[in-house]
């Protein structure tokens, strides 16, 4: 089993669905490698990260994810038009919004409790980017 499923809903709209498992080190590295590959092969992109099934990940992997985001920050800034995070639990959404008020993400990030709303807004963001 993989930690995350990557699926292009449209040419420039990527949906990443966490699969509800606690990843092993190799599974997590595969996830980061696939993210890196998508960034390298894309010009502009909107991402819907469906974390509705997310499990707690060990601190070692959280640190690794932070390192990855720092390493690929220039690519994220230049290529990701919009990132929408789906957290179906309203309390989790509230907590994440508080965290992101203190530590602003380097990409335009919004949090939704509905996958459909997150996908619709990502499409709208891309259409706005194309029209601009």
C-alpha cells in the first residue's frame, strides 16, 4: 500500500489523497519523490491535498517533510498557483488555520472541510491564473 495516491483531475489540477496509513520510511520517501517529480514536470499547478484520512506520522517523518518543503520551496513558490488542504474535522481545520496564521505557508493555501469545495476552488484559481 502507498501512503498517498496522486491523480491529475485535469492537466494542471493534482489531487493527492492520503490513504489513511501510518507510512513507513520508504513509503514516505516514495511520496516525497512523487511530489518532487510532479513539481519538476509541471509549469503551473493547483493541488488539492485530501488529508481526510490522514494518520499521525512519527516526528522523524514530520521533520523530513519539513526539510523537503524547505528544500523545494523555490519550486513550490514558482509552480503552485493554489494548494487546498482538506481536513474534514472542523476542529482540525480550526487548529490548522491557527497554525497558518502564525507560520504563513510559502504558497497560497486554503483549508476546506469538503473535497468538492477544495476542487472547485482550485479550478477557479487556475482559471483566474489563466485569465490574468
